[in-house]
């Protein structure tokens, strides 16, 4: 035993320094979401298209050099050219400037409507699910009654009562019933997580129900709400386009993509470009937001995190 020294032993396994070495850099949840989102090429292309559309509707009229309401009777119904990129309408107004202006109105209605519906739906659904019992039953029955009312009837009634068909009237009319689907979605998510340990701990510490709902429950369903918003925006844009197309939406001198398509229907046979460009903008926007929402749904799902 006197001949046994430290050199007689060989360390088997990794060195301590190697064991403590981090194999891969630490990645936060948001960084991992962006990494997975970039892997979805269709969603990335949709995001780029939306950015280009946003740039066009913001800076388009100043780039074209024409005001959207400017009338030039010597240039009526001209086809697309270097002077008028999207052509002109029957009054000689530049179609590119009008499409850009119409995009502002359509996107404002889509974004504002989706945001208002999400906020109201989150609060209503979160409160209903957290309180539960008879209160939950009553609140959900109210939602079912409201969601059964067609928004077209609401738009007509508000237009008559308020004697207005402007942007704010449309947003109010569509959000009066549009928040119900978000409320039902949030309620289902909150019912799944309100029994978690951190919620029970907050209740044991005496945290108020309102604070638990706004600080613990709703933030944990935001990923689902964000995806819902991306699907709601094209829905509001299409609803506005439909209402403007049937004459219940934006009225002159203001315009929107739906109003432009409605004006072009009478001359579509002879001047199809007047219908083509606003319809193309509606289709691109709705498709891009749908693909973006599909990509966000996969990227925000923590179960797919590697």
C-alpha cells in the first residue's frame, strides 16, 4: 500500500470544468419565438408584405405627387402609366393615391377593431372564468345573446341613430359584437390555468381578484390572444370592405378599399384596373395576416420549444 500514489488513479468521466461548460448559449423565450418564426418562410414573407403595405399606405400619397381627392377632368379613366401608376377613375383622380388613402382607412378599422375587441374580450372572459359558478353562466348567456345578433343590423341601427357612416361608427358597430368570440376564447384558457399553483398562492396571500385576473391570468393567455388578433384584423377589414361595397360603409369624399371596389363595379367591363388594385390590396392584406397568425401560433406555442 506504500506504493499507491495519486498517479495510480485515472479520472473516468468529464473534467469538472467540462461539466460546468454550457453546451449552448442561453436563449430567452422571445428569442426562441423569433427563431421559430423565422423558420416559417410563409409567415416571414407575409410579414414583409405587410411591412411594404404599411409603408405604401403611409407614404404612398406623398410619393405619387397627387392628392386622393384631386380631380383632373382631362385625365379621366386613364389606364396605368408612368404618370398615373394605377391609372385614374371616372373623375380623373389618381388611383394610386386613392388606394393608399383607402388602405389607411381599412387598416385603421382593422387594427382598432381587433384591439378594442381583444381588450374587452380579455377582461370579460377573464372575469367570467375566474368568478365561475352562476356568474359565469349568466355572463356566458349574455355573450350568446349578443353574438347571435348580426353585425349588419347593428351597423344599420347605429347609422340611423347616430346619423353617421364614418370610421368611428363602423368601428363601434363591429366591436359591439366582435369581442364575444375573444371572450369565449379567453374564458376557456383561463379555466385551464386558474387552478395552477401560482394562482392559488396569490389567493392565499390575499391578492384581490382583479389583480389576479390582470396580473396573473390574462398575461398567461396573451400568446393565444395575439394569434387571435392576427386572425381578427383581416375579418374586420373584410367586413368594412363588404359594408362599403353595399353602401353602408365609408362615404365620399373619404374612401376605403371596399368603397373603391364599389365605385368600380359599374365600369368594371371597360376599366377592370379600377377594381383590380383595391381588390388585390384586400386579398394581399387578408392572406398576409392569416399566414402571419398561423406562424405566430406555432412560434408562441411553448410545447414546441426545443
